[in-house]
């Protein structure tokens, strides 16, 4: 009985959901630590190419989900999720990065909503990452030397964000897009792979 009660208490703590605005802070902190590990303790990390790229990629990805959902007539907010936060944070302690959904955008119908609103909202996240990576890749051809490291990081991080999120594995965006329209999914994941190859 003591073991079961302890397990349930642990389950309640780990599976906690945190709403806005704290959810944004926790989500970004987990992603930053996943990329920078203990370097996040140095103020210099927060002006480094990696952090700038991660900040843009993560925030704009989730904001795109949210803003498109709102535009499609839904109520939407970013929710930080315990297991995703934990796995993402812990990946900063190992040699490989696992950004496994530190949070998600919860969108619900409140009345009228566009019939394809959920699909557009889901696709908006990785689409923004692809657009950012592509724009940075083009800008690299003309950028001064001082911006080259930042633009390369934006290409690398956003191409990776897009590719990872487009994997057709629940609960990732790719699984929802693939079920709704395999053609969209194929074009988007091919674009992310091409950008990764750069």
C-alpha cells in the first residue's frame, strides 16, 4: 500500500501540466539546457549562436501553433508538460539531444472554427522552422563574417527541429500531419532533410 501510494504521488508530480506564462519559461529553460548543458550557467551562453537559434526555433515553433489556431477560431495556449520537460532537461546530461515535447499547444473549439484549423495549426510549427532555416541559408550567401556563426546555427537547429517534429510518431506533429495529408508530410519532411544536408 505504501509503495502504491508513493507511486501515485510520484505520478501526480511528474505528469503535472503548467499553464502560461510560466510554461514558456520552463519550456525554454529545458530546451536551452538540452542544447547547452552546464554552459547555461555562463551569461555568455545566452548571446551564443546556439542559444539564439534554439530560442528562435522553439519560441516561433510553438507561437506558430498557437497563433494559427487562434486565427482559425480556436482558444489556444502553450502548456509545459512534466515528462517532456524532464526528458528534454536530462538530455543535457548525455552526449545526444532529445527535445521530446517539453510542452504542447492545447487548442480547443469555442464555437466556430475552420474545418482544417487543427491541421493548419499543427503544420504551422515545423513549417516555421523550415522557413527560418531556409531564410538563414539564403542569408548566409550575403552575410558579413560576424553573422555567419549565428545564421549557420539557425539553419542547423531549425532544420533539426523541423525534421524531429515531422517524424510520424505520436505525439509528434508529423504523426498528425501524416494521418491528415501524407502529401503535405512528404514535402515538409523532404524539405527538412534537404536543409539538414546543407
